[in-house]
C-alpha cells in the first residue's frame, strides 16, 4: 500500500529542490525527516512538511504502520515560470525567471 502527498507551485527552482530531494530518496521516513531537519537548505523545510503530510496520510487514510514507511519515490518537476524584468543601463531591461516546482512524494511499507 502506498501513501502520497503533493506540493504544487513551490517558489524554489527545481534544481535547488532536487539537491535536497536526492538526500532523502529511498530512506526510511523517520530518517528522512531527521536528515531534512538538519539540512541547511531553503528547500528542506517544505520537503519536511510534505513528508510529514504523506506520513499522516498513510496513518489516517490507509491505516499503514508509520514505523516501517520509507520514501519510495520523490519527484521534483518544473512548474510555471514567473517572468520579471529588471531595469538596466541605457533603457534596457534584463529578464529574471522566477522558477517554481511541483513536488510529489510516495511512501510505502517495507
């Protein structure tokens, strides 16, 4: 049995989120939460909340044992890009791409 959770429109670029997601992939859920707690990246806090949500879904919706859950799959996809412009010299404008991420987590019993 699997439990899922999804986070959409996270305002951190997918490349930065993938660095943190790679730390917790294929680990026990409890160990993943501990790893995220002490990771000094901005993406670690939303990912920690997402895994906690998936654990709660597993316990409440599916009746799974939370002590034997592990992160089977964590996927970081690119969301829509917010396009902003910054004024530069001689009346020019440089574009700034503010990227967003969609993250999904699948937990499973061992």
